[in-house]
């Protein structure tokens, strides 16, 4: 917030007749200073720089004219140009040669070094670039600029320590495979890796994306910063002609806003796709281009205070009035107020609103309507529209999830999205051939993105936690005088981290298979061949749930693996957790998603019983049990373990299906029988999805051309599968000896994989800028950086905090605090 003094001055300047404020008299002198300050704030920036600042752009106060009449135009108190230095002049000396050169400050350290070396024809690998602070050189010595990817203008020697922590260097040297090649596999090819890195470099070089850590900002500041950055990202993407390149724009957004959920995210995730899918051709002409050009910013308003999962329960009404050819949008109750839509509170000026359509005295169920919420020039909410921010949440601080109450708001008839249904001018309702199935396609795609986001979230948390585990020493030394062990030396710690890494790779590959499935099935669906839709729909629902559940659980495990530092925002981990967690709720609440998958699986058993053919990922489902694969005896290969998980999934499903059928035979209603098995059914759905993840993981491991990469991925996949067998042993019969063999195999795998722990997470190739973590930084210099971080806390701005004067001093002196105002 702004300092109290500033608030007081502004209030006095705006209130011409106030004589006392907060119990203190306003003197003439104070008034004059306050009024003159207000005039300066709203007039001078424009005059000095001919460039309006944020404040000058903000609406000028109504009182400005009368204050100008009283005091006249004022000169600035001082003229200070705060624009950053764009280039510097360097004098370079080498031996007895001397050169002068100009250097743009947005160059990377790597480029600066190259430029310096070019001057004297010196090989860059033989040159070190040092920062020498004349005042500090005695204490600090020359400081090596050793992060080649950092921009020159934002290189802060105080938070870059001279060299990489040797404990991390040592771990990096243990890798048994070429890390860079695994990065290419994860990115989908070398070309993609290079492109991603180029994009990351573009953002790194741009000083507009530099700012202090957002964790020290108020929520309002965080929101404001996120709006500015989100719009700046759009602007840059347009300038760089990248808007039509989904890969490039995705990575640009990620690296530019690594920890800020975008307040305009819903515009391109839901608003634009809904307009594409639900508008008639005419409507698309009218709105889609405006939305794509960002002339309007929209959100998707479905959920209400009282109605989430159950869409048909929505209460908002859209009643057609033929006399004016308008719909009247209305929120009849408190529970009908829209609640949650992203960007609805303050950012968006339009929304697709989901409401019950009434015409000619009949309700035709939920339909979508385009509703203008705010004036396009003033951004003030329109008459009848009451909207705002829903307040602080567990995470997502940078986005204004909002509420919306509609009080008989009228919109033209043409604002109903009319691709699938229409209300004619006289009020006649016409439903066209339903192509709801087409919208399933978009849903599958969005859900594959959620699975991939979950994998990316774990990759970030695991990179932080594994690096930290390499440099954190804790515990009893193995012999007197020896150092304390590193966290990564503990088998139980290896287990906690490596199973998270294994889950991450599994989900990563599964999300790719799911996305490919979408691209295979979607063209068929568009031509009316919908046979594979139930399979893809069920898979995407279940994987969305399993992915986001696992994502949240693994990130939390990584956070706890970092002890107390994991609880500090400095680690970056709380934010990763809070950003991943809501995905368990939105786009279909996870338990409800698993029930949908379970329902599909029950149908598959029925179809198998009737001898019908099943879709590829359901093809293992039979109407009779199959023999349990033997885990004892031969080697526990990934194929054998996968076979066991397939058998487990089928056994569980047949058991639940048998129960369900017996309820039906006892003449229970279908819905009651379903409820009776629902708890078990969610476990079946999970087992089915885990099987899919395991298969995707193993296929990708086998597909790796480099035998070393194939080897390490297969071992990691075995760890994933074994862990599933052990944790799912309670679902079915697993003999004690089989269980013991699996446990032994896990122990051996931990020893085998430990040297590759760092390499496996660093293959994700996450720059420090993306991780935003003090304890997960590439150089592993955790403690110095932690101290630097704490220094930035606003509470440290003064030695003695004002609360001491206000409360503590009085309390210590034995005075009663009861009479003091709670908020000063
Ligand atoms: C960060 C965030 C962003 C969001 N953004 C948007 C947005 O942009 N636009 C929008 O319209 N909405 C948005 N939502 C709302 C979101 O879609 C809903 O929260 C979600 O659909 C769940 O609805 P609900 O909150 O009413 O929970 P409920 O539906 O009330 O569910 C509560 C619990 O009951 C369980 N449950 C519900 N029904 C059943 C059932 N049939 N059987 C068994 N268990 C059941 C669920 O599993 C859940 O655990 C957002 C939510 C969040 C958290």
C-alpha cells in the first residue's frame, strides 16, 4: 500500500472543506502542500517526458481544475530522468592494446564476453569476465560473472556467488547418459529445444519483465503487475509475429510469467475457444476477430455460488422478450450469483454466461450468452451488472476470480450463442442437430494440457528438491570428523524424491500420448465418426484427475523434502503447489471425473460380455478373470510389472461390476446401484489410468534411440511400476513373498538411480528464471541467497518496526492495549 502520509495528503487535497482528519487539525500550510502535490502528480509527468505515467493516465480528479485556478500551474520540484541506461561505453585494455567500444545493456553475459574477446581476437573459453566493485573489492575480491545466460543489465553480483557449489558439480558429473539428448526427447526434438531456448533468451533480455520477487508485494500489487505483464506478453508476441505459433507463445508466456497466473488467461483458454465452438458463422464474424485482436477481453461464467459440478442445477435465467427482441439475464437468488470465473472481478469487459433459457413459457435448459459487463471506454460496470473480486484464495493471488450478479440485464437476441440452437425473433426455440460431441474434443485437449501442466509442476518441484538434497547436509556423520551426510545419501529421501521424478516422467509421456490421441480422433469426429469418443472422453477425465492429484501430492512431497526452507516462499515450492492444486477442482472436480471414467469402465465390461469389440486402451477388459501373472521366479521386468497392473485393474473392475450387477438383479435402480459401488469404482478408474500412464512411460523409454537413455528411463519406469504394485497390493491378493521381492527391487533401483538423480531433473532444462527458487538455483549456493532474499522483506526496511512504538512499548510499560485502535 501507499504510505499513510500520502493518503492523508491526497484526502485533504480532494476534500476542500475538511478541517480535521483522523482527529488531527488540517493547517493552511498542510492544505496548501497537499493541493500542490496533487496538481504536480497529475500534470507534471506529462509535461516533463511527454509520456504519461501510470498516475497521470489514471483519471484526473474532479478537483484538478479548481486547484489549478487556485495555485496555477506548478514547476516540478526536481527533474530526474529515471529511464534505464540503454548502452555503456567501455574502455578495454589488453596488454599494451586499448580499445573503446559501445555495449547495449540488454546483451547477455555470453554476448558481452564474445564482444570483448572479438576486440582482441582472444578465444572466449580462455577468458573470465569479472565484476569489480571499487568500494567492495577489498572484502569481496573480483566477482566472476559466471551465468552466461543472464542479461548484463540485470546481473546482480550480490546474488550470484563466485562458483557453483562443488557438491552439485560432483553430482552432475555422475550422470550416466547425455542429459542434453534426454532434453530433446522431452521437448519433442532438438528443434523444439532450440526454439524454446531462443524464446527464453528473448524474455531474459527484455528489462520490462524484470521485477522484485512478487512474494513481497501486496495482492493488489501482484494483480497489477500480472495485468501489465500479461498485456505486455500479448504485445510482444504480436510484435514478434508469434501469436499464431502455439508452441512459441506457450513458452513465451511461461518464461515471462513463471509464477503469475494470468488475469487474461481465461480469455484464450475458455472465452475464445467457446466463441469458436458455439457461435454461428455470422456471430464469429462479429465477435471472434475482436476477441482475437484483444479489442475485448472475456471470461467464461458458468459456476454459481450454489451450483458447480451439477450443471443442470444452474439458476441464472435468460428469458426471451419478443417485444424488444432481447434476452433478460437475471440472477434470481444469492445462490445464483456467478462465482469463480477467472478475470471476471476487474479485468474482463465481456463474459460468456451460462444460463437457463426461457422462451414462450418453457425452459429449454442451459445455453450460453455473450454478455457485455463493462463499458468499452471507461471500464465501468454497466447498469444491472454487479461484479467484483471474490477475495484472497489459497493461491492464484495474481488473478481476479470474480462474482457476477445480473439484475435484469438486457442483451440483444443475437447474443445467444447459436451454433447448436436458436431462438427466432418471435420466440420460437429451434434445436439443431446436437453436436455436443464436438465440444468433447476441446475438453479432451484441455485435459491433456492439465496432465502436462501437472508433470511440469512436478518437474519444477523435483528440480528444486533434488538440487537442494545434494547440497543440504543434515545428520550424524558416518565417522568422527566426517561431514554430515547429504540428504540425498539417505535411501528414504532417495525414495521420496525419485518416486516423484518417476511420476513426473510417467505423466509427461502420458499427456503426450493423450494429446496425440486427440489429434488422431478429432478429424474422425469432425466427419461424424464418433466410435472412439467414449474412450478418449473417459481417459481424459480419469487422467486429468490422476494427473492433478499426483501433481499436487508429488509437489507437496518435494516441498516437505526441503524441511523448513520448503515452507518458505523463498523455495518457490508453496507457489508451485498452490498453482497446481486448483486443477484438482476446475475443469471437472477430480472425484466426479473418476466416477465418469468408472461409469465408462462398467459399460466396457457389459460390452465385453456381449462379445463386442472394445477401443484400444479398453481392450484388456474381459468379462472373465485372467490368471495372476507370477512375480516370483524370473526377473521383475517392466513388461511383467505392467502385465500385473493390467491384471489388477481387470480384477478390481470385475469385482465391482459383479457387485453392481447383483444390486441390479435385486431390482435396485441403476442410479442407486451406481452409488453403492461408487467408492470402489473411483479406485478402478485410478488403476485403469495408472496402467495407461505406465504403458505410455514404457513405450517412450523403449523408443529412446540412445541405449543409455533407454536404460535409465526403463529403470525409472520400473520404479514407477513397482511403487504402484506395492501401494496397490491391498486392492487385490499379492503374496507376501511377491511383495517382499518388489520391495527389494525398489531398494536396488534407488541405489542404481541415485547417481542420475540430478541429471534426470536437469534434463527438464529449467532455467533459474523459471524456477524462482532460492534453494533450487543452478549454482547451489543456497545459504547466501537465502540471506539475500530475507533482506528484501519490507519488514526489514527499518530496524525498529512501527508496531513497537504503537503497541509493544506500551505493553512492556504495563499499559492496557485495549483502548488502542486495532489498525492504526
Ligand atoms: C481456481 C479456480 C478457478 C475457476 N475458474 C472458473 C471459471 O473460470 N469459470 C467457471 O465457471 N468456474 C470456475 N471455477 C469453478 C469450478 O469449475 C468449480 O469449483 C468446480 O466445477 C466444482 O464445483 P463446486 O466448487 O461447486 O464444488 P461441488 O460441485 O459443490 O463439489 C464439492 C465436492 O462434492 C463432490 N461432489 C459433487 N458432486 C458429486 C457427485 N455427483 N458424486 C460424488 N461427489 C460429488 C466433489 O467431488 C467435491 O469434492 C474455478 C474454480 C477454481 C478453484
